[in-house]
């Protein structure tokens, strides 16, 4: 199997929003980027390949990562950004909606980590960044199941760090403040304002904020930074 | 379809690789009955994880079949499909067969 000279990154949920921004950011930094989302991508760059995939589909994830490995022989980093949210009072949340959030946000993250880590183990190197949200630590009403799924991601990542540390694979979580993406476009403005007013830095998050934290985790010098979670805006 | 001897050789080579990677002295002889899991196992639990991943990768590399040995069926069996070299060999063949069908 031939091995690409350039580092290879997987990013999930790349069709739009933060995921798309991160693809463009890391292409500029000379990474080979492999992305996925349920839909097609409009990104056209010879160093980017898109796969239409539901991250909760075990066979699909396995086939995607097998294909990436076949073509590149390595995976250096994973950014697990794909997620779905359904903002509902818990009394109005159907089980189907709750299960779907858990499938995509928790199981999907686990599947991509699992199969990518198997490839990272060979080179005894890897960086995994799993995306969470500040709505979990601030206990935002109306997002109970979504926040619970993202709390699960944080706990999963902390334990993953211990399970994969022996192969020099670091695993960290990152929770952004609200960013104007499709995911929060339906949230009432007064609710967004209330969240922003509760932050130490009273502004919406930006795509650049996300890239900045990912850059830190991916930096080769961050090889002893693992099992951590960084929230933006002063949230702990 | 993977021939039994091919699967057996993959398991043996993977086991040797795990011993090398972990710096653990391998037993004097390894055969079908060598115990991998439980009492008298030649590997610790992390060694078993490494072995399973190594076998999956070697199967994929040699036979172009992508398999997950720790699948739902395997993990719900009363007797571990990883308990000896011989049992693991049979599990590799069965899993590859399922993946190809």
C-alpha cells in the first residue's frame, strides 16, 4: 500500500457551515482532506474528496475509511463535526427524534473514531477532535437531548484519550459558542442574545474561532494535550 | 472466500507483530490451541485489541475484504470468538465470508 506524503484529515459534516469552512482552512494549510456528509458537496479541489454518508451507518463509515486508507495509507487527524440538533422542550420531544440525535451525535462520532483510530495505530500517531457545544455546560433549556448527546461526546472523548494514548493518539473535545449556521437559524433571537449575554466574551462565535482551537489540538507540539475539552467564551 | 490456512497464517503473523510491538516475549510455540483470552492467555486485554486490529488490516490488505471482527454477533456469543488462535481463525473466515456476501 502506498502512503501519501502529505497528512490526511477526515472531517465529518462538510457540506456547509463549520465543516465546510474547516475543509477550506485545512486545504490552505496543505492537508489532504476527506469529507463526508449526508448530501453532496460543492467543494471542488483536487485535494478534497467528498463521500455522501450518514455517520451513524456503521457499514458506510467502515467502507469510507477503508477507501481513504486504500488511497492514502494513512489518517493523521479526524475532526468529528457532523451533528444534528432538534430544539424542543423535552415534553415535546418524540423518541424517534431523541434516538436519531444520539445515533448521529454519539454513535456516529464513536464509529468514525473507532475506524480511524485503527488506521492511526499503524503509524502510532493521530489527532482526534470531537465537537461538543456550550449548551451542555450552560444547561440551556430547550436543548436537553441535544446537550445530553454532546455531554456524552465529552465523556466518550475523555475515556478514548486513555484507551488510545499508548499509540500517541490524542483525543480532545471542543465546544463552540453559538455560530450563525443553519443549526441555530431557527432559534429565536432573544434566546441567542441571552446565551451571548451569559458569556465572558459577549459575541457570537465564528468559524475562525473553531479553526483556531482545532489548530491548537492538531499542532505536533500538542502531543501531551489529550482528554481535554475547550469551550469558547469563558464557559467551563 | 479465505482458505483456512491463509487465515491461520494471518492470525499467526498478526500475533507475532503484536509481540514485537509490545516487547513481550512470545511463548516457545504457538499453535491452534494457544489461548488468547482469559486464563493462561498469552496476551493482555490491550494485546487482544491490537491483535484484532492487526488481523483486520492484514485481511483487508491481502484479500481486499473489509471486516470488523468485534461485531454484534461476535460480542454476543456465549464463547468468545477470540479465545484461541484456532477459534479466531475460524471467526476470521466466517466474518470475511459474511462481508463478501
